[in-house]
């Protein structure tokens, strides 16, 4: 059996403040153990390096390099795997130096450290979402013993370890083909360690499927996970949630998690089956949330969400007490023309139907005393190629009609390699792929967009704040 070291390189400032459980490495460790081909040790750089005060965050890189050197030298490793999760913050929401938003230089430093410390015959496997977006940025110039795994790698890792142990050749770059086994949460010790931390809404992820079944113009995930979908049996998903609840036990901090699917409710019937299983088995957390298709929402799904504490706040933000729900609709645009350009699989008619279903459900919950406070918000992405005054006016018209409590607006769109947006902007925003290794955004006339929002939004939306590329617009209750 091969000895494998798996390193979580997620040392971003966000991960300092809001710990994110390394679900991918947990899945890989379990897949390797189940195969009988090897045993894996996980090195979580942020957690192993200990907490840092905000003023000392600059020390994380040096601490992590020391941890890598120590772990690599601790024993002979047949295989070292590194999970490269984030390239940059995509949409900066705080001011600060480049290191707060662009992580590629630090990741390259970690790889250089492994290359310098590892034995010449040790094979290094690179993977993770960030790697899968731009594998060439990490593999270029590395030794022949370095390989890349694009996409979900549970099967690919086992196959690579088996080939390495047998002395057989391993592909320089292997992409998930779509029929691979899906992982499961299994590392009780690591789960327990994270449960001792301040648990945020996104700390723990559970996957019910791979793939979103769509292909939005700006999004790299179809290139990573493939164009189709692979669904987990709802019973298997429930087992993972049950394990998380079991390890949580009677801890004082409440249990929250998110479904870490690209889109949880596509297909809708599968999402319903998963949440219905949670309800029927009584495995209900303090709160859960997910990324949703805003047009795949009906009354039955909303009732299941409410019954299982989806998007639940047990203390209203204004301090008035009671059980509350703030539900997000990630519309991205209220213009049918822009939704088509974005590659969205829905139109404004579908969006309005979902919003009406939510309003009807919310009214019933409030009348019946099932919830004390209910509100919803919109998330928009303004600035995709083709955005103009007419499309912003159409979006504002939808907002005025629907009356969300809050509207979050991201200004500008990040261009990732190999996406439809990258092809559309080639020669204008970039010429060589390496140009996109740095954050490149579609230019936006921010003053014009702000002026259009002020012109076309109802006067009730009189509260505006901004952090970096994010606007938050709201109205009084």
C-alpha cells in the first residue's frame, strides 16, 4: 500500500475568518482507503498552522512553507497530493493589497517548496477547483513526476496511485470522464476538529451531485465537472449528513452546513428527495443553505426547506427574536436578453413564478406562526458584455415588481480560461492564456450603472452601501 500525503493549501484570508472544511481531501482519503491501494494523511495548512490575528495574517505563508517542509521530510512518500482550491477572490469585497485577493503566487510558492523538499522519485498530484480552472499555470516547468487531475478525482487518484505503485506510466494531465465514483464524508477526527471552530454557514459542505447541467458563459465549472450531472442516491447523502450530526453530538455551537453542489435544485425532484429524506429521518440541522436555480422553486420544495431549517435564522438580525428566514434568489439579471447572453437556462417568467411561489408560502408561514420573520433578496451580476441602460432598466422593473428586501449587485465579470466569455473577449481583454492567470474583468462603466439604478429603481430602495465590487441596496420593511 502506498503512503500518500494530501495537502490542503487553502490559506486564503477568507479561510482564516470563515473556516471551510476540506471536503475534497476527505473524499479522496476515503476513496483511497476503500480501494485498499494506500493510506492518506491530510495536512491542513491553515488549521495546522494555528490561528492568527488579523494583523499577523502575513505570517501564514511562512508558517505553511515550514509545515510543508516538515511533513514532506517526515517519511518517504510515494505520492504527495495538493488541493489548489482558490485562485483569487473573484469579486473583492474589501480593500487591501493584492495578496488579499490574488492567491496564485502563494500557491506557486507552496509547489516550489514541495518540489525542493520531495525525493526525486516521489510523484506529485495536483488537483482541486483552482487547479482545474488553469492546470497549465501549475504544471508548466514541473518535473515528469508531476501530474494533474482535473475535476472530481476520487477515481483518478486511486488509478494514479495504483499505476505509480506498479511502475506504470501516469498521464501528465487527466480529466474526469463522467462515470467516476462520488466520494463521501468519512474522516471523523477532522470533522470533530472543525466542529470546535466558530462554524459559519459555509464551513461544512455535503455534495448531492456533481455537475450543474448548464453552461453559463462566464462559468468554468462545466469545464471542471463536465456538461452533465451525476446524482447521489438521497440515502447516501443522508448518511453523510447523519455522520456530520453524529460527530457534532451535543456541542454547544449549532450545526450548520451547505449543499456544496454547483446547483442544488437542478434537477428539482432530486433536491426534493434529499430534503424530504432529512425531514422523514429527523436529521434537521440548525440551518442549511445551497446554491439554487432561481426558476426551479415551487411550493412543495419551499415547504421542505422550511421544515428542515433551510436558510433559517433563529434570532432575527434586528434583535426582535423569533425564527426567521432570509431566502436568496440568484437571478443575475432581470432582462431576458441578458439572461440569454449569460447562458442561463431560464427567463424572467420563470423567475417571477418562483418569487410568487415564495411569497404565497411566506404568507402562510407567517399566518400560521411557523415563522416569525420572512424576507427574500435578489443577487445580480451586472456588466456582462451587452449590458446597457435598457437591460438595467428591465432588471429594475423586475425588482420594483417583486419587492425584495435587499438586492446584492456584483459589478463586472471575471474572465476565466476556456469559457465562452474568454472566447468572446479574446483579442480585446487578453491574448495569451497566461494573461488570465491574473484577475481580468469585463470593463464596466460603474458611474453609468449606478446612475441607471438610481433612475429606474423605486424610491423605496434608498439604502446603498458598497464594498469593493459589491453593492448592497435595500429598503425598509
